[in-house]
């Protein structure tokens, strides 16, 4: 069974983990427990190549001047509408990516603007 696990793993270009190897073994007529397949793969040092899940979207190497830090980590403004903060989040949905942008007033902690697209 170890040889079958090794062959299935290599045929998948070393992407299949134990769950996919178990499915293929069952298709080939083997009856096996997932714990046994996981143990055999571990004993034979058969591991799936993890694909990179995060795409780097920030480029810190640029020639443009950097704006001065006016806040200096003092996130407690004295009155409303004097200090706003924003963030952009990428959310994976069935149709692709959803971009969510939010602007909040740090005094009231209420959102001032929410956009998505």
C-alpha cells in the first residue's frame, strides 16, 4: 500500500495530501482507514506541496517621497471629525474578489464611508 500511496502522490505532481490519496486508493479498490494512510505517508516522508495562498500586494521599494507621520500613534482625538482611519480588505467570493473599503472617525468609532466592488 505504501507504493500505491507514493505512486498516487507522484502522479498528482506531489500536490495530493492524505485525503486525496485515500480517495484514489478507494477508486483503485483498496479498503483502508484514513489513519493508516496518513501514518504510511508520514513514515515514508510523503508530503503535499502547499500552494502559496497569499498574494503580496504591497511594494515597499519606490522612489516617491513618504508622507510625514502626523498621528504619531496617538489614536485618541480630542473632538469629532479630526482623525479618520481607512482600510481595504479583499474577500474571496464565488465570482472572484470583493474589495471592501472602510473609513471611520477615530473619535466616535463610527464608519463614515463604506464601499465595496
